[in-house]
């Protein structure tokens, strides 16, 4: 059981951060992205800015929202966990898994860099998904609930639907809970040895590029109309 601030942070990140991140980003970004539409028309196209710059700006805003939400969760959980005890050290152990079921403890600092990279790519992926849905639905409420449904359904399905376990390493939502990927927990649950940090970074990077191209195409189509 967690006895230090860092232990509570690990507990929250491992079990709840991805849920909190999806909800907060979907709520905030659906409002921001859909605010460009008036009577179903994208009024942002009248702004003298290149399409690529406009897309990159929105994705950077989405990433900023995700980072801010993550830092808020880390600060609150770390502060509350430190009350009556101490914060602890980045050398605090985290339980890791392998496909054979053998469990070992490793210091959390070993996963820090990979976790940061995967987290940023995950935030960009969530932003891209919401961006695409905002361009298709154009309404804040519809975009918000559609984003939640899609992201939660795909994330849940990756660890619960057994027939797809052999290909879940190719599904980007598998990697939204970065710490469970890095600790090997998702790989153990799905018995898929291909789920790791390198595969996650590649899959998320490719998906972000594809979604950005889709966003660019949708924006181009709106300008033509």
C-alpha cells in the first residue's frame, strides 16, 4: 500500500490518470475546437494563417491542456500523499510484469523518460481524435460525448476483448495508459509480448501523422466549400 507521496502518485497514474486525462481533454478541447463553427461553417478559415500552422497551433494547445491536467493530478496526489509522511524518492519501486507472470520491482526513475515521451504522444493522439471529430460533428456536446465514447471504448476493448489480444500492440489506445505499458501489465494481461515502449512510440507517432493528414484534408475540403 502507498506510504509516501511518490507512491500515491504512482497509484493514481497507474489506475486513474488516463481516465482523468481523456475526460478533461475531451471537455476542454471539444469546446475550443468547436468554437470555430458558426451555423456549421468554420469561421477560422478567414484568419490569414496557413492551414499547417492552424493545425499545429490547435494540436499544441491540446498538448498544453493535457500536460497541465497531468501536472495538476501529479501535484495534488503527491501533496495529499505526503501529508503525515514524506514525498519519497524517484528510486521508489514499481511492480513490473512479464508474459510468464514473473514479477519484479524496479525503480520508477527507470521509466521516467519513456513515460514522458509516450505521454506527450498520447496527448497529441487524443487531441487529434477530438480535432477530427470536431470537424465532422461541429457541435461541442456531440464532439464531447463522441470523443469519450470512442476513446473509452477502444481503451477498454484493448484489455477486455480476447479475440483482438494478438493485435492490440497495433492499436494506439493500448498505449494511453503509459505506465501500465512500461511496467508490462498490459502485455501480461493480453499475453502480447509486442506491447512495449518502442512499439508504443512508433504506433502513436504513425497514428498522429495519419490523423494530422486527415485534419489537413478536412480543413482543405471546408475551404473549397
